[in-house]
C-alpha cells in the first residue's frame, strides 16, 4: 500500500446529529414555568362515560 492513499471506512449507518446540550439544559425543571390549571377555564366533558369496574378488568387482562 502506498503512503499517498487514504484509508477509508465505509459508513454502515446514517450519521446522527449530536445532541443539543443547551436545549437539554433548558428542558430541566428550573427553566420550566410552573403551570397551574385555571379553575375558571372551560373543560371539555367526556363524550362516553367509562365504567370503573370494566376499566379495572381491562387493566388486569380479565376482559372478555
């Protein structure tokens, strides 16, 4: 092999962008505003009421 040839390695996966450290630090709790629900705000009601007993059975895996 000659000295003037470069050794290249084929990339087998797509290169990903490095993680943005500044954006990550801004997502931390000290920079997040404290949001409280407005008690006078409009709340959309559920169209279909769910039976708590049936809901519990679905979570347990006993449904039907």
